């Protein structure tokens, strides 16, 4: 009977070890995805800041000239 309990205990420890490794792998994968999303967000914020700074540096005529390229002509 003691031998059966020993085998059951070894099997339970093995299963718990497998579950622990599996759950740590899932957590690591989620962390990797979160870091990737954070990096993309930071890159997008940096790009927006660069565009905002570039527009702030333009004088009124330069800004008007650049905007005319993108604004539709009103040919009524």
C-alpha cells in the first residue's frame, strides 16, 4: 500500500510540475505580446510627436503650401 501511495505522490508531483511549466510559458508569452504592443505604442507616439514638432516649426506660408497639396480644390 505504501508503494502505491509513493507512486501516486510521484505522479501528482509530475503533473503539478507540468502544469507549472505550462502556466509559466503562457505568462511569458503574454508578457512578450504586451511588450510588443507597448513598443508599437511608443513608436506611434514618437512619430506623432515628430510630426507635431515639424508642423510647429513651419511658418504660415509653408504650412499653407503643404496643406494645399492635400486639400481638395473647390471647382464649383
